C-alpha cells in the first residue's frame, strides 16, 4: 500500500475509535489490530498517539471548511449568514458529539494547544463568523465599532455551554430553535437602527430584557429537558 494511502487508512480507523472511546481510553494497539498491522506501523506514520489525534482533528476541520464556504457563498445578508454559521455549529455538535467531546475535553487541555495546528484551524473556523460580522458592519447592516472578537467568544462559548448537557447524555439539542434564539438575541443588539428612529437607554434596555426573558423562558420549557 502506498504511504499516503496507509496514512489515510490509519486516520480513518483512528477517528472511529477515538470518537467511540475517547482519547485516553483508546490504545494504539487497538487501532493497529483493527488495521491488521503491527503497532510500530502506526508509529511509523504518527510518532505519538497525541499526534495521531491532532491529525484526525485537522482532517475533520478541513472537511467542515469545504461545506461551510460552499454554503455561505449562496447566502445573502449578514443576518442570514450569521444565523447559518450558528445553526451549522449547533448541527455539527449534534451530528458529531464524540468528535466535539474530543476537541472540548481532550484537545484543548493538552500542553501547547495554543501553538498547535489544531488551534490555528479552530481560529480559522470561528473566523468565518468574524468575517460575517465585519461584512455586516461594512455593508451598514450592523453597528460600527463592535468588539468582534469578544462577540465571537460570547457566541461560541455560549453554544458550548448550552450543548454540554447534550454531549454528556442528559439533555437534547434543538439546533433550529437555538439558532433562531441566538440570532434574534445577538443580531437584535448589533443591527444598525433605521435612520430617524430614535431610541432611549430605557427603550434599549427594555427590548434587551424582553429578548432575554423569551430565551430564558424557552430554555426552561420542560419538553426540552435540562440544560447544562
């Protein structure tokens, strides 16, 4: 088997086992056994189990980027593009819970993560949202001088916190519903107001309080299960 073909075969099997068992419960001997090769063959291509995990995650991110950029290319309007990215992130968590647990728990906690290729890919991944917000500012759809990096952290951090119960089996994850709520809550606060429409601090605070109450009430809905 050609060298690149063997590496891809190892990555495919490793992905399945890492997702099913987690990083710490996976043994390289099991990956090698599934492939019918010696353990040393796996280490020939990937010097450590951690390096193998990182390559699995990098490959997965690469697959996501292709779908995201293709879909974004046909969506018009900053709010619609914003909602799409939020929805896709939630959908990805719902469809790949094992992979997301690996990233949230096993990859980010490793020493040197901030200097790793996986971290760079995560920045590029979340950078799609930064681009959409900046495009919205340039087009006049969103307000000027927004703290876009902080906005990104609030959104992805909030999604991760909300999804934690789902990832560990004691809650559901309604991607459509939560994407609509996040879009309404966030875009309602950052969209530029129509010229000539006056507002007061009291009005702004009242509108924000109403949005927060609607989101909180929906998250307390008993048919959706507990939230993390």
